[in-house]
C-alpha cells in the first residue's frame, strides 16, 4: 500500500467505521471550516439499525483525520521588526 492510499478519505473511513460492502457509508455534510477554509466531511453509516457519524478533517499534509487541524496563528519574523 502506498503512502497516498493511507491518506485517502476511503482508507480513513474504512479504518474508523469498519466500512465494508454491507455497510453503505455516505457523506452527509461536506464543507469548509470557518477558520482557514479547510475541508471537512461528515460520514454516516447504518449499523444494526443505528446511525453512526464521524467528522473527518483534511490536514495540510493531505491526510484525513478525525480531529481538526490546529489553527494557524499569526507569525512575526525579525525582518518585520527591522523595517
């Protein structure tokens, strides 16, 4: 398996939700975060009559994770101070 396979949304959904052909997963809420405009999706599955959902967030390295990326904080460098 290549590194890009481990970064795909499909791989992460299969890992977290134990997705297989019997459990149809569906994306219900694609969108972007207010801070930074990063992509996220909500993935739902039905399992034994119950609905389960998880949010997945796209990080700067291209990976999808179940936690949001850290916000980018303002930066200052020495060049701005010297001017």
